[in-house]
DNA sequence: GCGCAGTCTGATAGCGCTCACAGGTGGGGG
DNA sequence: CCCCCACCTGTGAGCGCTATCAGACTGCGC
C-alpha cells in the first residue's frame, strides 16, 4: 500500500480512501491511484483491514453435517448470497451435539472476528447455544424454535407436513403412518406435528411414529417394520426423501405395490425425486431462498445498531409436489 | 491481552508465549496467565495474529457447486480434517467456469491471507488457473490432470471405470454403452477413458458415449435415447449414480427389466444407492479420505520451504460395489 | 476584505498480536 | 572464580490497514 501511495505520489491514506470509495477524492487523483494499483498488482490485505476495523466482512456458518442435502444446499446458496453482499464465508462444523462442541465452534468464529453467524444445525441443542452467543454478534438460525431475540429463517415445516398428510387424506386414506426423523432434530419434530395436526383434524387415529435417522437404510428398516406391524396402513408420510426411498424399497420387496396398495409422501424434494421408482410425491423446500434470506437478515442486523431482535421469524413456504408415489386408496390386497 | 498480562503480572509477550505453547515459560507463570485468561474470558484475536504472522492458519476452498454429492462430501471431510490440524476453512464458490471467475476467487482468498488453497472444481478450466496461483501459496487440486508442480489428490477414476466396465464384460455383456458427464469435467473424461480402455481390451465395439450433465433428468433423457437408438445394448456404464437412477427409470418406463434385460453400473456410491430399485451396482469413492489427504498435503507444504512440488499425485483407490442392477447377460427380449 | 462551508489531502495514532532482541536468573564445567 | 549456556522474562518495533484530526485550498455571500 505504501508502494502504491509512493508511485501515485499521494499518501497511504488517500490510497485507503480510494479503496473504500470515500467521497472527497479528486477524480484525477483516484485515477492515478487506480493506475498505480494496477501497475503494481496491488491487493489489499483484508486481514489488516479486519484488524483495523474490528470487523471482517465475513460470516461464519456453524453446521452439523454439511453433506446432508438440506444443509449442503443451504450452505451453497448462502455462499452465493454472501458473495453478492460482499461477504466472505467461514465454515465450521460441530462433531457432536454437545454444548461444548458448540461453544468451541462459536469461539473459533469469534476469534476470527466474524461479522455474523448462521447456525445451520437444526438440533435442539443448537438452539440453547444461540442464546449464549455474544450479545453484540448478529446471528441467525436456520431452524424453527429459535429462542426469542434470535432471528431465524425457516422453511415452513409444519405446513409442509400438513399439506403432505392432507394430500393423503384427500386421496381417501385413513390408515396413515409416519416415519419421523431423529428425536433431537427440530425439523423432525415439526414435521411430526404437522402430520399429527392433519390427522386429528381429519378425525383419524394417530399411530406412534416410526423413528429413522434420515438415511435410506433407516427408511428401509422402517418399511420392514411397518409392513409387519401395520399391514392395514395404506398411506405413509415419511419425514425426508431418502428415508422414503428406503421405505419404498422395503415395501416393494415385500410385494407391496406403490402407489397401488400404499401411497408414500416424502419431504425435501431432492433433485432426483422425480426420477425414482415411482417418482416421489414430496414437499419441496426452497433452500436457495433460505440462504438468501439468511444473508438479508444478517446484513440488516450488521448494519443496524440494535442488537436485540424484535421481529418475527422469516418463513419460507414449502410446497407439495405431487408425483406418482401417491394414489387414491383402494382396498388392500 | 494487555489486561490479561496486567492481571497476571507479566508482560504481553509472556501471555503470547503461553498462547503459543512456547517452551521456557515457568510452570507457575503459565498457570497464572491461564487463570487470568479464564477470569477475563479472554479470547485471542486471530485476525491480529494472522496479520502479525502473515499467515492465517486458514485454508481456502474454491468450489464450483458445493451442493453436488462429491464436492459436498469432500468439503465436509475437508473441514473435519482441517479442524484436526488446527486450520480454519474459508469457502468460495465460482459462479461459472470462466478464468475471470477463478481469478477473482483466488484474489479473494489471497486477500484473506489463507495459508493454502484446495481447488475443488474438477473442470478443465480450473486446472489452467492452478498454474496461475501465486507461487508461494500452497495449493492442492482435487482432480486428475493437475499440471506438474501442483499437487493433487484424486480418486482413481480411470480404474473405477475400468472395474465397472470389466464387471459388465465378465457378466458376458458385449454391447455396452456409456453415459458420460459434461465435456469440460475432468472426471467425466477420466471415467470415459476407463470405459474405453476396458472396451478395447475386451475387443468390443465402442459406441459414441451419450452425454449427460450429472443430473437424474439428463440420465433419464439418455435412457430414452439409448432405448431408441441402440435396443441391442445390454449393459450401460453411467458416469454417476444420479444419472444412472434416471436412466434406470427411463428404461423401466420403456418396459425394460433391470437387470434382467439391461445391466446398469453407476459411479459415486451415493448413500442411498443400496436402496434404489434395483439396488445400484456402482463404484465407491472415499471422499472422506480425499478430504483428509488434501489437508495432509497442504499441511506438509505449508510447513516446508519448498514451494515447488515434485511428488506424485495422491491416488485414493475406488472400489466396485456389486449390488442388484447388474446380472449375467441374457438374450434381449 | 473576511468568514465560512465544502472539498480535498496528509500526519499520526492505533487495531492486537508476533518477532527479534536484550536482558536477567541460576547451575555446572573449566 | 568466572564464563557460558540453559532457562525465563520484558522491551521495542512493526504487520497493513482505518479512524481521527488537522490542515490547505477553493469559491461563495455579506
């Protein structure tokens, strides 16, 4: 920077002003500085800038497993949106759900002087940590159930589950089971709640949900169990597509036709959902939108002086996509 | 830090020494400093540290689409390995494959004073950029075909494709088609090469590969085309699982039994591969290992003074996983 | 002619850390 | 007895930027 200043015949401060689009720099001077920068191949050192400003223009993302479909998609769009807003992205994953792991992740991010934090870990444990975040650090949770004061961006899980279950009800199904996600995941619970609401609203008996861990394998296991335990079931709402696909396979192996004898609805609308056998009826989540809205929220809070958040969660709607894994009920053979 | 020093009754330098595990600090002094840090809730400012050391202990990852299965998995394990090595991860994606986009991504990372870079963009265009990286910046490419001087970590794509194709050959298939990935992807080309080698080695006629874009949709389209154009084909090697799944669906819709009439082999071994219909025979890639090895390479190069890389690429073996989408050839009905 | 606001620029002082150096101890060998 | 070396600690400078203040130079109105 000193070199640039010297070559342009100005002070380092003027160079800094040019860099920061400060008004009150003569057009001619600006041009001279720009030229000098180009000539020397100058690149501003953001570390020094961050130190001086005590702000890094970087957002930290705390995630649990970034290889899962939802988090991966959100992270991807988050980075794009951040880039658009002139922010960098720093990723940290937590090895487990313990509060220490979270605290350590936050510490690492704070040590980096991040300007804001996105918590992409939709487990209950994560929520508790949010309240423990430094009060002056803008944060946003990608999940429901964020404590008051912490802004959040969420896909409407309950409504999605409602739509999915209602769809089954409208097709005439009365014996509808649910395969839920892990107990400590907020989204798993929200989807269960939506299912439960739709069931009781329709006056149907609510079975105890089977529990999976989001994986196709656990969906398969659930399918096997379902077939044994409740052969009368004709409709299943599965909490995500990967489990749904495993369940479909288990039923198919047992000779059950889908959607002829059992209708299955998933959740996520993974890219390949339309090309499974049968094409999966599922609930679409707009993760790209989630990423964008997170950055919006963060940028707004970074800019504002009010550290305490008063607003409502940002809710991104979910949408049922009807494909071929669901059909009107028929007496089961 | 000054506060900690004062409270502990030492100089700021001693505090720094404690922080950096410097030898030659009396045990008692160390304890006193540690105590003071705990009492004040002190957190070292890594930005300042990075500025002073001109090293940030951060690795930058340049990716194209982090929501794709391979990159997402690699990124995830990369972060874990980096954490283990005391490094942070900074993610940058490139919106397109143009050299400007890459140059900008590199610039952003350099401006952050990253200690090393992982290029997770397996396109040809990325390779060209690698040579343009600052010479003193350790870098590693996750792809084949990296230019000499640039270390790389790769899953053995050619061998995986060889295994897959040989498997079909051994099952008695002679009419074997290939659905490849996009032209500008190095991995797509490597898999095609492996297929081609196995075909010529077996003395079989090599058809022009169909081209997909990794998506299930493009696999479906390829399946439709394949069925029309080459009804005599009984074996297909598809360059990734998502396309394979789309192709399976297209053939199934056309009334083709898999694996009865056509055998299909994929590539990637996505988590749900074993639960598709039929369970997909595919080539497993150990992305976790790739991530770990990348960090290994980077750490080694960051530590060493030799900027110019002489070694060979790190090759992570791939492994054929035989499931139920392949079967011995039968005359096609 | 004077003042004053508006425009432009430079000097100086940090941001919170590490590095290089200069000490100050104490003990063992010459 | 002295010197040297291993141990331990403190002092100063500086990483490359931004913030703050103080100045200098215009043009305008009274």
